[in-house]
């Protein structure tokens, strides 16, 4: 049995039955069997009906899902409510996308050899999907991996994070209640890394969707069976540049949200803030004043802004990184104090060294680092200096500055006057370099989970 604990106080809240190797084999066989039976594939209108009913069922459990997210994952309840709403909308998004999910005509007659022919493509499901998910959005990430598979007609086996399996288990139960036969969507519950690797690398798996650490994701990617495709979503140390033309009255709030949302446990959390030296002192003063007002408390309360880290060892690690940065010359402007096994005061570090872990690695905790710069290109160079690259921000009222930064920042998305953590579920969402592989976002995942087949007709 897998014991599930509240992130906030480590109280046990549930036990979930785990799957063994025999269960994994049964589930892979069931998924392969239904996929090979083309006559049994659900038609698009049937898949749309399942997704629509699923969304309705989720609506009825919105509050329960939100509280469960707050308890098992430690996300503050106001943000957990938003996550649940996004997840419901994501299911609708997958259904809506099917209305325009189609192939295209391939032009013929462009050469003498291609005369009297007509060609077009269709989209077919790629095959069995293995999905391995992360703890930090225990419902919405599951939706991002499962709903596209349902929409395009791929059987999916979903393994949630061992720390946050409850939302996944409840969601998949609703999938079955909505009318999808069980072999088309199955959970795989384990904390055994060897079994998780066996799922990801099985030759019957056609597509691996992995959300989690870069170390694990790239390792699994290297072990995939020949022909298996993958999408990897990792993280980084997202940079935000604050130009001297920025309106400080409008900058602090989005930066604080970007840096401390879910206690910084977000793959695009704002971590490195480069501030023009002309405004650095005033920016830091305002930032610290706002961070010190953040309500850090039990995530199940409706006014909590910052909750716990997922495990005590993560709080240990983040605390050690803060201490290391201070020993290396950084100023701890506020925070960093240990409040409980899993809680840290939100921290602001000023001018840590370029070699400090907080400057080079993903903190995944409630910490931001502020650095001064004199020249925009210097800030851009420092922002681009790491092997990770995901989303970035530029805060500026000068449009020339904003567009120069947007054009030169090494990122898959650059937010102008918005935090690095901004996301909608229908937009492309992708890490560059070591931060990921492929493109997330529900419509983009649906494309990845299909293959085009061309059909050519020769006219007489």
C-alpha cells in the first residue's frame, strides 16, 4: 500500500493500493489489445461525448478536488480551486479541438509524374501512451496527459507522482463513469522506480509523456524502445528582466506571483530577477515589503498565499541552498527561516554569486534572487547563460527595450509585463535545451499523439 500524507503537517490521509509487475503486464496487454482492435475504436463523436460528460462530472466534484489538491500537494486552496477550474476547461478544450482536428490535401499534378492523382492525409492515434506525471499540479497535469489521449483515441496508462496519487485516481474513476471503457484509461500506482521505468520503456508503448525532473526524463528518453516517441517537460531557473522604464507600481505583484506561486514549485517559476541598477534599490525594497506580507500557512485555508514544500527533504535542500548563497556573498533580504518540517519563509536573496546553486539550478522552492545590471544586453546574456531554457519575462514600458529582450531571450515564450509562470492550457508550452522535448499544451499534445497517413488515389 502507498501511504499518502498531507504536505502541510505530514499527517496520513489515505492509503492507496499499489500495482506490481503482474498488474503492469495486465494493463499493457489490455491497452495493446483494444488498440489493435480497430473495429472497436470509438468514433470522434463518442470520444467527444465521453469528454463532455467527464467535464460535467468534474464540475460536481470541483470543491472536493480543490481541497484534495491542497491536502495532498500543499497548494494553497485559492490556487487549488483555479487548478480544478483549469482542469475542467482542459477537458472541454480537448473535446473542442476535435472539431478541427483533421488532415490536409497534398497537392498533386505539380509534375508530369504526379498527374491524375489526388492525395490527402488523415490523422490516426499513435498507439499506447505511457504518461508519468508530477506532484505540483496533481489534477491539471493529469488532464494534460490523459484528455488528449482520450480525444485522439489512444489507450493511456497514467502513473501519478507517489506523493499525490489521489486526484489522479479520482479523475480516472470519473473517466470510466463518463463511459470510457477501462482498458482505454488505466492508472498505474507505484513508488517503485524500476517498475515506472519498465512502463516507460516497454516496446508496446508508442508515446511517452513525462513531466518531472530532467535527470529522470532524459534518462528514460535514452532508454525508449525503438520507434517510441516522447514529450518531456522539465524545468529551469526562469529569468525576469526589469528595465528602468518599468512601472514599479505594476511590476511587484506579478513578480511575486511568479516567484512564490505554489511555494515556487512550478517548472517556470520566476527565479532569477535582473533589475536595472537605476531602480534596483527601490525595486528590492518594494519586493521585500510585499514578500513579507505573504500569508504562509496551512494550504487548506482560503486566505493562504504560500504553502509547504512537498516533502521535508525538499525544505532541507532549499534551506541549504539559501545558506550556501549567503556564505558565498549573497545578502538575505528577507525570509528563509524554517517554519515546520515542510514550510519555509519566502526568501529574497540579493546578488548571489554566479556559481551559487540558486543562480544555476532550479530551486523549486519559495526563493527568488535579485541581480543588478547596467546594460540590457548584459542582462540578456546572463539570462541565457544556463543549459536550461523555458519561459522568461521582460518588464518595461519602453517598447523598443521590451521587443529587443523578447527577440534575444533564449526561451520558448517571453512574457512582456507578465510573470514567467503565466500559462493557459491551450497555448504551446515547451522547454528548450535541457528543459524539455516536444511541445505541451492540449492541442499540441493531441498532434504529438497522432500520426498522419497519406492516402493517394490515381484517377483513370
